[in-house]
C-alpha cells in the first residue's frame, strides 16, 4: 500500500511539471514558418508587435531572414522542445541545418520574442 501511494504521488508530481505549448504561440509560429518559406519578409514584420517593429525595421527583418534563408534554406519541420520562462523553444529543422527557434507572443497574439540560435543538444557519452 505504501508503494502505491509513493507511485501515485510521483506520477502526480511528474504531471504537474509537464510543459504544454500554448496554441497562440504555435499559431504565430506556423504563420512565421509560412512567411519565412515564402520569403515574405513583410509578412514576418507584420507578425511583430509594435515594440518589435520599433526595434527591427522592415529592411532589417528582410536582410536578416533573407540571409538566414539563403544560408540555411527552408524550414522543413518545427518540433516543440520546452518552455523557458514564457518563451517557447522549438527545434527548427532547416534544409541545411538544425537550429533552436525561441518565440513568444503578447496578449494580442503578436510576436514579442523571436530568436534563432545554434541548437543546444545533449550528447550521450558512449
């Protein structure tokens, strides 16, 4: 009986720490992927909230994502990894590379955080 209670307590604790991606973030991410793969940098810019637009001009957005698209290719898949703070991290599988994509949206479902970084991988020693 004691073992059953311990197992139930462990499973309950484990479930409370599970991370679930937020549908609004996933929706914004899919809109970003569609615009990125179409090289529609104005559409990417229009996904940003006002603060992001003030920090990154349309010209800078087009230059940055054009450069990434040329070097890495299209985004082929996005796999949810984790939530850190309020930002979602996805494994972004490009045609020629695998990177981490960090994204979050504001209360209006506009992107307020967007980073593409070198993927953090956990390698197992054999």
